[in-house]
């Protein structure tokens, strides 16, 4: 299942992304976690040292390598240079599975206490003043478009803060989106903004309250969020120690916060993987980008990269059967 963590900057989405990833890994579930936030902190939140996190190969600086692998022998993509971050898979494309050891995972991924971490990487000095961070996150969008995870597998993405997620079609790539909200008017405002933007795209959205200190905080979120509020996390000694770099086993997390993680897992498990919708949305955003700017940038009509005879649903079934027999 593909899961996103979004929210206002400082709401704690990276902390909760890491906690949820570690909780799942502690239950022996396969977890691939992407750090797609401009503030690259997920590695450290998972338990890496600052030096170790800095050594994770950046996806954002290796987009051509990723494109070349995913393109495979797809005849609708004439060259790697013409492949865009929105290009959907077709016949001959290389799909990938969270449990496999393909060349991309071998090179880019690092194991952090049972969690497979991938990172977009920060902006480089050469990017400053020339590129926005979404040029880096395009690698994540491409990888998600070609990822065929199963219902008992988790692909978690710590997203950019606020409404920045809507600068691409990345916000539609998930089976469920957790919006992390603090008990403040500004944080609740991000919730209303996010819900408004996703309303027409059939995005499954639920809210996780964070930094709850008093009953008044809880009542505030219940009044503002109503039925979208799934679970809440209180401030805790465990989380404070974690944010200071003192890693403890997830079993030491307070019981009420563990219950919140369990509720989140149950909510993800209740989601349906709709591969038809997933592929249709990828095609729609690719065509939208093609007509808006990609065709001019690439010098040809890249909407022809869409394979009219390709069924992602069928490809998922075939790939899973093949993977099960290897």
C-alpha cells in the first residue's frame, strides 16, 4: 500500500512517518520509505546518524539512471532523454516490487533497522536559483508510477510541507494520505486547503492529530476536523528523546501512541488498491503536462508515450505471479 504523510511545516509529519515505518517493520512487514521532503531528516528520524544519512545516494541527482532502468524496452518511449517524470508504464517498462533486489534498490536504498530508505536528496549548489525542489521529487513520482506493491507491503513517502505537494501529480499516487495536524488554526487551515485541492481527484485522506497536550487541544481538533480525525498523538518523553537523537526501541513508545499507530495501520489495511484509477490518473497528468509544457520542452508530442494496449491491472497480476515463483 502506498501511503503519504503531508502537513504544515513543523507539524511532525517526518516524526510520524518514521514512527509508523518503524512500527510496521517491528511487525516484520516490508517497508520502503521515501524521504521526499526538502528538509532531508527521515533517515535520522529512523535511527541513522547525520553522517550515515548524508551518504544515502540521492535519487534527485540520478534521474536519468532511474529513467533508463524503468523505461526498459518500452517502444513508446524513443529515448531516455524523452522520458518525463509523469511518463506512465507500458509494455516493456520495468515495474518494481518492494521485496525485490533490483539494480535501483541495490544502489539507492539503505536498510535502517528493517526499513528500506530511499532519499531524494537536498538541492545542490548548482540548483540554487535555477531549479525548484519538485525537479528532485520527480524521481519519486516515476518510481511510484512503476511500483506494484501488494496490500501487505508498505511504501511510505514523507512529502514536502503544505500545499507544495500539488505542484505535480504526486499527490494522487497513494492509497491513503495521512495529513498531520497540530491543534492550531494555521495547521487546521492547511487541512482545509488540502481537502479542497484533493476533492476532485478521489484522494483518500485522513487526519492524524499531533502534539496534543490538553483535553482542549483534542476538542479543538474534533470540532474542526470532525469525522476526518482518525487518531491523535500526545507529546511524550519518547518522542522528545527521539527528536534529540536518542533512539529507543519502538516498544518503549507510550501505549496510547502505540494505539494511534495501530489505528493508522488498520485504516491503511481497509483501503482498496484501485489499479485502474491509479493508471488512469497517471495517464491524465502525463497528458496534461504534455499539452501544457512537456511537448514544447521535449520537441515532440510525448503524449504518444501512453501505451493504448497496456493494462496495469494485468501487469500487476502477471508480475506478482512471476515474483511468487522466483
